C-alpha cells in the first residue's frame, strides 16, 4: 500500500486537475452557446440559397456553368479536413481522422490531395503517405469567413481549370452537445440533387441581370457559403465535444478523489493501529 504522504500528494494533484477540467468545461459551455447559435442560424440561409440555385439551374441548364458539370472520370480529388487545433475534446478529432482514412481507402490515396484546417489532422497525416496540398493551422478563434472565401476561390479556380475533378469537405456536423456526426460532403461539382430540387418549385421569375450571370454568381456564393457553414458546424461541434469531455473528466476526478480519500483513511487507520499495538507491546514488555 502507498504511504500516507504519497496518497495525500496524489489527492492534491487530482484536485488541481479537477479545477482545470471544470474551468475548461465552463469556458466551452459559454463558447458553445454562441457557436451553436451561429451554426443553426447559417442553415436556413444555406437551404434558401440552395433552393434558389436549383431553381435557376433548372431553367438555364447545367451546361451553362462549369461548376455544375461533373467529370466523366474522377482522376484527382481535393478534400478539406476540418479538425481542431487542440485536443482534450474526446473523440472529436479521432472520429474525423477515421472518416478521412475511410475516404482515402474508398477513393484511393493517390487520387486525393488533402488540405488541413486545424493542427490535429495535419499532425496525424504529415507522418503518413498522403498528398498534402495546403494547411491552415493555429487559427485563433477558429476558421473565419475570410478563410472560407479564400478556399472557395481556390477550389473554383482549380475546378474550372481542370486541376481537380471533385472537392469534398470532411467535418463534424453539429447535432447536439453530445452528438457530432463526421460527414464527407461533396462541394464540387455542385451535387445533382441541387438541380433536381427545383422540380418542386414551378414558380417562374424575372431575372436581373440575365439568368446565366445570376447562375454564375449563385454558384460561387454557394461554394463560399457551404465552406463557411462547415466551419461553423465544426466550431460548434468542437466546443460541444470539449464540454462533454471535460464534464466527464471532472466527474471521474471526483470519483478518483473519493477512492483516494478512502484509501488515505485506511492508511491512516492502519498507522494508528500499528502505533497502538507498539504502545501496548511496549507496556506489556515493561510489566513482564
């Protein structure tokens, strides 16, 4: 059995760790509220933009815009992995890495180029045989709209010029503080489902400027909005995962403190019993 001094030292260490995990839980809970509101508020805008794009595309035709035209053969894929810069958030990063590994196996490692948003994904894949296109790490406050606009312009240019045949976003979709779902979402070419969605809307519109120019503007805006929405979903998922992980760590620390306190009391009682036995033994030796 460890000594009483060692047990007391460990109890103190666990209590200090518990203070840290509790503070991190409170910080993540405060940030989660804002991040969740931003992610939820972005969804209706993205849905309306998708519906409008589908309506215009159905009238103009997919041949009017290169971003709507799929390739007959997929030779190169550009995938964006959105992870956290820090750990201590449960399975948030590991689930995304497993999703990416499955994506690479499905499409072929040689075909896929990876862009990393967040340090954890980059730290994992930089030591493995993958094609790294770019990285954006150590992002204070998480990825912002400016980065989404920069990446969207890059993806559009690569796709139009034929440097890549498809673009995917791999990120955690926020469901709740307890549930975050890893998804691999096709960004380019604009999915065929967007084009088909317009069939439900038979309303005709007058376009200003002409429908072709409007379609071009909408597709570019669509790409930017989807990248930015993925960032918002990822940030909310990260805070939710970290809050849950730190809450679990705080509870585990409390249980560990209770066990160590019981062990410490037993060690103290054993020490007292030993001293009493020594006193009684000494007294009997003097009386003999």
